[in-house]
C-alpha cells in the first residue's frame, strides 16, 4: 500500500527535522512512501536543498491561509499530516483548517506540535496565561474533538516541546533571552529545554507507526535536559571558557514590558514551569538522540573552534 505524508513547515527546523527523521527511519520505504513537503516557495534555495535529499520528497507550493487548495494540489490524499504553525493571529484558524481538511480527505493520522504546560495533567487542562500557549491549547482541543467525530478513522498525536535551545543562538536575541532566564527564573529553579531538531524523531515515529500505544491518540511532553541558570552557566564556561553570553538587564526588562506575552512566559517559567519526565523521554526509542544542553553548546558555540 502506498503511504504519503504532508509535512508543513518543511523548510523550517521542525518540519525539516521530521523529514530527516522519516528518511533515516528503518521503517521508511523509499519506494512505497511519498513525502509532500509544503513550502511557500518551491524555487527557494532551502526548498531545493530539501528536495535533493531524496526522490521520495515532492515539493508542494502552498500557504496555510488556503488549506483546501493545498489538499487539492496533492496527487492523492496523504496518509498522515505533520502540523506546525507560526504563533500569531492566524495560528488557530490555520491549525483548525488543516485539521478539517485532513478529516475531509480521510487522513489516517495527524501529528500536531503544541507546547508543554506543566506536566501531563496540567497540559491537558490548563491553557495558562501565555498567548501562544493558549492558541496551541485551542488547536489541541479542536483536534481531539474532530478526531473523536471520525469514530476511529483518524488518530492523533500531540507533541508538546518545552523551551527551545534555539532561542539561545549566538547574537543579540540569544543574549536577551539568556539574561531573561537569569532574571526571571529563581536560582534553584530548573528550566527544561530541547533542541527543536529533536522533535523530528518523535513525529516520524508517530507518523510511521500510528497504532503504537505510545502515540495513538496520545499527547507527549518533550524535553531533553533540565538545568538551573547557574548549572547552565557553569557548563557553558567549562565548554567554551566564557560564561553564557548575556546583556544589560534593562534590555530583557524592556522587551518584557513592551511585549507582555514574553514577560508572562518568563514569569511562568519561574513560578510554574514545565513538567516533562526527561528520563522517560530518553528511554524511548525516539529519544535516544536527544541532545543535552551541553551537546547543543558543543555543536553551536564550539564547533570548528
């Protein structure tokens, strides 16, 4: 039987990591599986590099503002869908439209990247006061509702990653974020982190084996490491010879004042925080390659030095 997957955000870090994980999986059959990689610009350099990875990849031009047109452009309905949206005013509308089109097309499984909100029970019931957590919570609930209405014809997997290490990339933005971590999260409070690329193996496993009880109609919190700022700073200094790059405290305070959502989020990191069982994640087959913050620093700040 022919299998196909529609991957949104295909040229981004999450969608790209899903495609890489699919291609690397022993369960992936290049001759029997097609990957429809959604991109707004198939002629872009990033899209062309993606397509060159495998003849199994077909670039699909489309925009999540018009999801029905995306499905109409596919040679046949996909078996599975990976859904990731950019936070913003259109997020819920785009996410829900993708779910609706998947149901109408007879998609077998739908994998959605959401956000972790404090552990299994809290994430299921508490949207928090953080705007981009709330929107993902709303999409989660709509996915659960629409999946239930299919009476078993479509299943879902919800992946809930924690704080992205990508936010600490070299540059002013990363310095501002690192300083906000130092300011707003108490010294004894650990922050759970993950490299966005490590979402890929979990999403690929859910798409390739949707009947697996680990993924079938389940939500999983994803985290690779947990550290206090002091722990992270000590590790960073040991690896690079320098402390974590930070900046003047007034900059993150200004950002958190001008962008209230950012302030609410960092205060939530300090008062509530994520609640993933990191050891359980590492014990899963898809979690064997999870990068610790130390490994991420080695690959980001010390590579080539």
